[in-house]
């Protein structure tokens, strides 16, 4: 009996020591939602303008209980994602070949989980981006706001946020490119 208790105690210590302290972000995979385009754009890059690097928070009775950053460099992740999506849509051009310049600003990435909540949507995620398009000397900006919610029975660490964060970030890239296509064609 003592051996069984010792094994159980060691298992709890091991499990407790393996809690994730960062929310993992998967590499971007092109969603193929945007068809081939004839217009080329010069993609300048991405600016990370978030005020905090904390992206996921577990709340307990309205108070922040645990907070976690993302595992990836968000600026690099978004630059690679937009490059892939623009290449997929055949829109990526050189500065000399295009009179359209595109810049994306990351305003915020956050996911929240309410512990002990019976709310059917106790987990929410929000990604806010700003698309800046310069065409023939005129600047047009668009704000992209992706909101998602779901129910999760229990989250113990940063790993519980991975599905909603990954989906929100991927959706924000695809949606931004869709808006870019509409803005430059319109």
C-alpha cells in the first residue's frame, strides 16, 4: 500500500511539474480561401503594436488567476503567414512592380477563460489587426477584428488555449487578405 501511495504521489508531482507556461502557436498553413489575383502588392511587413505580450488569461471570480505569453514570435509568425497567403493568391510583387504597398499592424491578441463559469461561452478569443494600404499616394486603413468563443469544461495551463488562439490567428490572416483584395479592386 505504501508503494502505491508513493507512486501516486510521484505521478502528481510529475504532472504538476509539466504544466505548460506558454500557449503554442502552430505554423501557418495557407487556407486557400483567396483565389488567384492579377494585382501585385509590395508587402512591407508587420508591426507588433500590442501593449502586452500576455495573450492568454485564466480568470477566477473576475480576477486574473494565471497569464501566459505565446510561444512564437508573433511579428515573425504573421510576416510568414501573410507572405504565404499573398504568394498563394499570386499577389506578392516587388516594390518596383507595384504601386500598392501593404503593411499590417498587430493591435492585440488575447484569449480569456472564466474558471467555474457555467456560461456556454466561457472561453473567448479576440485578434485585432490593422491593414494599411497605400495606393497611388492615398492611404486606406481597415480594422480587422476576429472574435471567437467556445465552452471548455476545464483548463489547467496555457495548452488549453491553443486551439482557439491558433484558429483566431489563422482566420485573421485569411480575412485580412480577403479585405485587401476587396479594397484594391474596389
